[in-house]
């Protein structure tokens, strides 16, 4: 076999090995990134799994006719916490619309505090 042919085969195999390891490294990086995103997104899904229940709670609290009202004018609501424990919540309902940018405050321990929107 001529020497130039052997040298060409060796060079071709060397080039193929470089491409193979580059592709292997790229695939390993993509797999690592995929696993990292899967962990992050599954954490997000765990955090937001209660969103339908929170939306229903928000709609019930804002609405004027969804919650049952007793003789004293208090509203009643059953809510589950993260451990699936059921709680009975009694509310005195006074919903008011708030314009965008308006600050709403409440008093606790004698100090006026700014009320944050639920979910912030």
C-alpha cells in the first residue's frame, strides 16, 4: 500500500475522531441543559399547581354572589392548604375596586403598611 494512502486514511480517521468528540460534547451539553431545565420547570409546576384553586378563590372573594352568606352577613369558604388540610374561612366581605397605581394601606400594630397584591 502506498505511503500517501496510509497517511490519507490516518488523517481522515483523525478528522472523523475530532468531529465525533465535538458532536459527543455538544450532545452531552444539550443533555445536561435539558436535565437542568427539567428540574427548574418541574419546580415551577409544583409551585403553580394550585393556580386553578387560587383563581377560584380570587373570583369568589371579588364576586358579590358566589359565596354563601349567613344571617349575620358573614361569608363562608372552605379552602385546603398545601398539606390538603381543609379549613373553614369566615369573611366579612367588603370588596372595592382599586384603580391602577393607587396605593392601598392597612394598619397593623399601630403602623400603616402598604398592601401587596396577592402573588407578588
